[in-house]
């Protein structure tokens, strides 16, 4: 079970080749989600602001109860 | 009792009926005026603060500000959670400065070690030459 540095390097390269596309896909998905969220907030500013105030109010109530 | 007596009278009851109706009409028009004024005030406030423009320019910031306003309105300002969040925020804000300091110290240590080893090797070669 000896693993020479060359084998270790090959395994690392293989792992990198497998992981990089997945990471790129995840980054692309996150970027799309961010764009959609920004577009939604820009399209419905009143709803988003009122919802945020309501959520903040609830969190403040919960925090003050403890 | 006096109302009942006045309502029970023949002439008074007829005179009181239209008065109540007028009163209801007046209340209705007052309520309508109030709603119109309130709507106008909200519209003026929105136009003055330029909420839509601010949301267009900085959507996440405005949502965060609205969350903060709600949090304060909910009475969460003077709570342990606020203190904890402030502590975490201060630590996160100090992180870059601490990182720079640590990097400077590490570089100085590496340079000192390198110079010491260089001197040691040169003195070792001198001593070997002697």
C-alpha cells in the first residue's frame, strides 16, 4: 500500500477535475438566484420592505421575550 | 332617560331622525377625508424618502434597513441578542486589521529566521575555513 508522490498528485488532479465543474455550476446557480432575488425586490419594493419590517418585528419580539 | 323621553314624543322623534342621519353622513365624509389625507401623506412620505429609487439602487441594503426598523419596533434593541450581534460584528470588522498585523509579524519572523540562518551558515563556512 505504498503511495508515491506521483500517485498522490494524480489523485489530487483527478479530484480537482471532478470538483471544479461542480463548483462552477454551484457558483452559476448562486449567481442566478442572486439575480432573481434582486429582480424580485426591484419589481415588488413595497411587498419586500413590508415583509422585511414584519420579519424584523417578529425577531425583535422573540428576542425581547427571552 | 331624557333621550328616551324626547324620542318617545311625537314631534321630537321626527326631528331627531334626520339629525342622526346627517351625523352618520358627516362621519362618513370625515372618514373618507381622513383616508384620503392619510393616503396622500403616505404618498408624500414615499416620494420624499424616494423609497422606490433607493430600492432600485440598493435592494439588499433597503431590505436590511427594513429588517432593522422592524427589529427595533419589535423591541429587540436592548436585548442580549443585539449585544451578541454587536460583538460578532466588531470582531468581523477587526478581522482584516488583525490579519494584516499577523501577516506583518509572520513576515518579520521569516525574514529574521532567514537572516539568522544566513549569518549562521556564513559564520559556519568562515569557521570551517579557519
